[in-house]
C-alpha cells in the first residue's frame, strides 16, 4: 500500500507541540468540513494514531513528535494515489502554520 510522509521542524518543547497537535485534526475537519468524516485520533505519549474518511476513501496514519520535528506518515489505498500530493501539502501547510 502506498504511503505519504510529512516532516516539519519545530523549536518548541515536545509537550507544547503535542498539545497543539491534539487540535490539528479538528482544525482540518473544520477547514475541509464535509470532505472529512469519521475522524479518530488516539495519543500515546508522543505518538498519534489517526484515521479519517475523505471522498469515500479511508486514510490512516501515525504521527510522532520528537525534540526538533513533527513527523506524519500514513497509508493510502491505490485509489487515493492521485490525492497524495494534496494530502501531503495540506498536512505540511497546517503543521507549518501551527508551529510558527
């Protein structure tokens, strides 16, 4: 199964970034409204497992926060490959805004 990967550097503490990240997926839902459904997120310390449905396609992934960057990776069904660039650029843009 194809994957997407996004990494964005930060200069904050891990705890600050984790708190901000907890609201990121909700912001994505607000921004894309009816395009994102069934959003789920589960945090275990500095690791995030998430899933959502968009355009009839299920997307899942993991995120980690380390001392210098946020890393998001996930799996895409073959049918979603045409959206890979849009997904990666959208996530990167949201992370960069959040981490300013």
